[in-house]
């Protein structure tokens, strides 16, 4: 409501000023024209006094001039005042309607922005979850440090010594948080029968897969399943691309 008042007051002043100026110009123009017409008619009556049309026009113009400022001018002023009020009311109504439309659009825009922000945060969280296990292996076993090394400068015995430590630490981390277990109890190379109700998520069929199960095959890889998912809590780090922050020892 305050916005409507702040808008309508200056609009009313400017519309009133414009209409008043227009009214004065119109009245001045009409009065000037009446004076010219009255003077011309008086001159014509002197040259042709017997013409009844000229006499009536001269009488009408004289009456109009006589009552111009006492009757015609106030009537015109009242008309322009009414016109000012009507114009102000129309503009005020249009402004109020636009305010209502804008107010109705704001919640929708805010909801869209909130939805977009939630989608962005969800995408960042998914990226962070994807990197979280790698971050844990880096923290426990320095896995990325090992992968980033150029092994061409080391001999096999040096590489083996380094891998042993990394292997032990990463294995401890995986056993601690995932407890992985083989999907199949059979060893690689053993014969296996695949029943018709096998789980396609647990078994991947490769090779000459034709027809319908049961199938006879050979175990090429035992697969892995997690007995638990007990990952440490996310650190709440805002940048999902940071796997492990750089460490600086302050001296």
C-alpha cells in the first residue's frame, strides 16, 4: 500500500498540473477566438445590418463573451478537474494491478531460484561422494601420490618396497570402511552353472552368450561386494573437486 501512495501522489500532482495548463490554454484560445469573431461580426452588421444570421451570430458571440469568465470558464475548469481525477484513478489502478502481478511472480521466481540452488548443491554433493573413497585412500595410503610418481626412474626392488606400504595402508582402509567380499565362493578357473534366476547385478556373462539360462561357464573373476558401507563423514568442504588439501607445516 505504501508503494501505491508513493506512486499516486506525484502522479496526481503532475496530471493535475498538466490538465490545469491545458485548461488555461484552451480557455485562452477560445476567448481569443470569440473576441475576433465578435469583432468581425460587429463589422459585418455595420455593412449589412439587415442580415438576420449575422445578427444572431453577433448576439451569440456577445453573450458568450459576457458570460465566459462567470459560466463557461468554471464549467471547463470543472470538466478538467473531473478529467484529472479520472486519469489519476486509471493510472493508480494500473499500477496496483502491476504490483499484484509482480508480487505473485516473486514467490515463483524465488522457488525457481531455490530449486536451481538445490540442484546445484545436489550436483556438488554427488561429485564429492564420487571422490570420497579416493580421498579416504589418499588419506590412509597416499594412493594418488603413488599414481603420480614416475616409476621409470626406480628399479623393481624400490617399487616393490614402496608398493608394500601403500598396499597395506589402502587394504586396511578398504577393510575398515567396506569389508569387501568375493561375490562367488569358487576360484578363478572353476566350472560354474548359471541358473535361470541369476542376479544380473551380481553376475556378468561374457563370451558366447546365446539362448536362455541355465548356462555352463568358467569363473574369470570372482567379483566383489561390500558387506558394509561405513565411510567417514564428509568434511563439509565446499569445493567438491578437492580430493585432499595441501598440507603446510608452519615454522
